């Protein structure tokens, strides 16, 4: 809780328009004066994602500007018990929405109508927002990363979605499922894609434990057939908290990881898979959310997989 409030400076274009530079100088003076008030000779100031005019003004005032995310993001890596409970709540809300979405899948419903059910469940349960509207059906499911439109789902379609949901208390539920729309029966290829995606998820789940390095995880992770490399998801695992967070592990066929690190107990991790070959009609997106424990992991996402694609 804040116990002291100071006059704000208009440092966005909406508030300050063409006076951004002079307003940034006022803000820099405020910072210098505050440091004097508290009696410190420290000249290092950490900032996150600010306008260049602010960085320039702070440096011109004799301050050393450092990147604040190096502290704030690292502080978010290991979740407290309260944070874990918030994430459990967010996952429960997301899966409530997923259940409503599943019952609404039928020929003629639009992608946007399906997504609206998930979005409504989030808002109605005091959630916040979604980092996109990742739901696609039929030929729009391959390649992945196409957002919901007014396309009407047809019998025989696969319907894939990724919740990307910032739920109650500002914590994230990040779960992906792929459904099948009847009454047409799933094709053999649809079932093959689903099994491949599930194989990747299950293989990589078995690697999750405290102490494994990100590089070791990458080396041991599931490698799909080459036909699926081009459209594969951007990472095989990633951290999650108030949004997608550190760490991430790239598929090995996409080159080295961007940094080194180690999985630790208390991290929340999402395990991802997308299987869709270039030029093919169908694709399958799956994702599970887990808590790393002292001896492995606890599955947080519990929404059932699609039985018609597993038989």
C-alpha cells in the first residue's frame, strides 16, 4: 500500500502532448529532490518501459538509469502461496468458461460467439482481460495464431483455442484445447495430429522438475516430425504469472535458448504443443498449466481432453 502521494507529471502524449520533454525534466527534478529528502547519495534509478524523453531527462540530471525489469521480473519467478491460490482461482474460472464453450460447439456457431462465452465467464467472475482472442476453426486453425472471427463452424471442423486469460486478482490461466465439431466423425488425420500434440505434452511434462536447466530441457524435449517444424509453436514451455513470464525454452530446431537458467520449485509453467503441417487443412493446439513442486509438478489445468479425438 502507498503511504505517500506526490504530484503526477503528464508524461504520456495523451496527457502532455508536445510538452513531453519539459514534463520529463520536471519528473527528473522530482526524483533528484526525493533522493535528497531521504538522504541518499545513490544515483542509480531503475525504470521500466518509459518514454525515451524520461530516460534522457534522468540521465541529464546526473542519474544512472538501469533496467527495472531485471529486478521486477526476477521477483515474479517464484510464486508465493497467495499467488498460487490466485492462479488456482484463475484456472477454475477459465475452465468454467471452457465448459460453457464446449457445450456451444455446433455447426453454425461463429468463432466470435464461442470466444464470447469464455470472455463473459472471465468478466462475470471478476476477471480482467485476455491477451488476444485465440480461437480458430476449420482451415483457419492452420497455421496457429489466428484470432476469432465471424466464420461459422462447420461439421467436421477442429476448433482450437488458447485462453490467454488474465483472471481474478490479475493472475493468468493459460490453457489450450482443440475440440471436434460433429456430427461428422473425426478423420484419421485429425486423430493423428491430436495424438502427436498429446505425445509432445506428455513427454515434456515428464521433464519438469526442479534443478533441470533450460538447455537440458531443450535437449531432451520432444521433437516432432520435420513436417511440423515450420508451424510449430514458438516455445515448448514458458513461465506464467500475471501474464506470460520468464522462463521460456525454444524448440531445439529453432536454435539456442535466448538465455540460460534452471527450473525451480514454486514456478508456474505452461507446456505447449501445436501440430499443423504446412499446406494441410487441420492443426491441433494443446497446453497444460503446472506448478513445479519439490519432486516434480502438480497439474493445475484439469479440463478433460477431447474423447472423440483419442479413440
